[in-house]
């Protein structure tokens, strides 16, 4: 049965949203860069030229390449501008990828020059075809997030099980794309103190969402979904839109992107979001 969560909104419109995230076992009816820049010796044990360990040099190179963040994720997962960054923005995110429609969604977004985060489940990365799909999405320039391996509620797991759920996906994504995920979203938005700390220790920004609808039966239609995503009273500055790898969502993407832009919203590039140090 679909699970629902209540998240308080701290956007320009206040409200309470009943949200949920589709479980890994649901049918269509129901409904997060490693660079090889560190110098190493033949044995792999020598220090770099500046006296630092190769792994430390690699991390420093990665940090230097990143641009200065322009946004941060608030406690309620809205996107907050830093300094003089544009405030009328929205973030597009897609969970449960890459199931059946993630590549179609990515292609529509790419055509519209619209950035987004695809949060992946490890159980969708077991075949060569699924791995190739994720590689294509990553190579198109989209951010990849960690949505755990099996989409289990983390509150029902031991810390060791939570660790496996998160780290296994990091390993899978790095093996496929060459980069670890930089974002983490817990299934159903249900983080534990341990999962949040582990994700941050792994360098991932933890986020949930501010609103979404595509798991509700009345919005399992492209037109209805596009309309509510753009015209909901919950849309406000820094909105973090939750969507999923679903057929009707794929069909609604172009209208959602155009609708948001017509209302004056810029779409946030995930690379501009602040990461843990």
C-alpha cells in the first residue's frame, strides 16, 4: 500500500503536503566524480609530490573543480539561494530510476536544456541494459542520486543493513559512471540519524522534497499531472519537485518544464547546490 508522509512547507506559501514515494515493488498501477588525477607509484603506496596521500590529492582536485555553490537545501528540502543567487527557482527530481522510462525522461529534459537529479535504486542496476541506461543518463549531464538498493523503509532496518543499502548503491553508481552519487534521498523520506550521518560522511547532500503527485491515481495521466505540478498552490520559490520513473510522468515532463518557465521559474542546476565538506 502507498505510504504517505507530511512535510511542512517553508516556501512563499505555507501548507502541509501529504507526500510519498513509490516502493520498489509497486507496479505501474500503484504506484546520487571520481577523477583519476592523483599520482600513484607503481606499488600504490608512495605519497604524492606534495607529500599528501594520493587519495587526498584526488579529493582536493575534485573540490577545486567544483564551482562555488549558489544554493543550499533547507531543513524542509526547499532550495535556498546563497548570496545574490536567483530566488525564483525550482528543482526537478526523479526517483526509482532507471526502471522503464528514465531514459525517455532524460531525453525530454535534455532537449529542453532542463537540469535534474535522477535518484536510483540499486535493484534497477543489475543488468547490462540497466547499467547502460544509467551511463547514458549520466553522460547526458544529469546528476545521479542514491535512493538505496531495495527501497526499504530505513526505520525498519538495523544500522548495518542501512549501511549496506546506501554504500552498495554508491559502489554500483561509481562503477557504472566513474562518479559516486552526490545526493541522497531515503525511501518514503524516512531517514534515520544513522542514514543521515552516513550519507553526509559519504559526501552526499541529503534531501527529501516539497511536493509531488505522480503516485496518486487521479494524476496518473500526463495532462492532469502537468497541470497540478505547475498550478498547485504549493509551487513557490525553491520548490523541490518529486517525480518518478513512470509512463505518465515521462509524458508530462515537457509541459512541466515549459509551465514552470512560463511562470518565471529558473530550473536549478544540481551542480550549484552546496555539498557536505
